């Protein structure tokens, strides 16, 4: 089961909802969210925990806009919006090495090269997957009914990090 932690997503929680929906559509998910635990199938592929600030096992940490103090192990890969200055400062302080930035900025790890008629994500540089493989720079379609760019890109990043395959990803 793939571990995913979502931190700092407050308000409408579009980031959390988008990632849960993507995981649900790509193998099923067990979610521990605000004291509630539920799963979407008998043998879910993903395990999502929200709003914790420490992760000492291998997995993915997705940071929202309002991230606070974090303690992360070396085995985690962090997904963060490229314009989240405070979050990037926290990661720098911790010495995080596996960081995937998502933004419309051309320096981001993952960007969008098209949003109409379909959302096309652009991986700008090689990316190490959780199983040790490498995905070379490429483009792939993200099927999504959402309109918030960062949650869609973050969900796409979770999917390619998890399975190492660049193919059409379903996030909604």
C-alpha cells in the first residue's frame, strides 16, 4: 500500500479531495481524515492520512498552502506548489532532497503545457519514482473535471510517482 500524507490543506480542501478521488480511481484508497477512517475497496492501493506533521516511513507528502512545522524522513518524496515560499523554506531547512514542484513556472518539476481542450502535464526533468525507476521528461494527459491547477498537478504527480508509468492519469 502506498503511503500519502496531505498537510496544510485548509478551507475548501480541494487538494485533499482531488488526491483522494485520484487514488480512488487508480486502485482504491483507505483514508484517515479528521478522525474518520474509511476505504473505497477491499484491498486499497493507497493509504492517505491528513493533517499530521511527521512522517517517518517511505511515501509521499503533499503540502498545501498553509503548511506548518514538519518532520520528514529521508525516504519521503514531497510534492509542493512552486510558489509556496514558506513551504519551500521549511523543506530547505530540513534538507529534503526528493522534492517535486508543481507550478505554471517553467522551472517547476511538473507544469501544465495545456489546459484546453484537455489538461496536459509536462514533466520538465527526470523524476525518480518510489520504486527506484526514473521517468524521463515527457508530457501526459490528466483526465480531470476540476479547475484548480495545483490540486490536479499534485494528483498527477502522486500517480506517476506511485506507478512509474506515464500514461493518461485519472484525477476526477
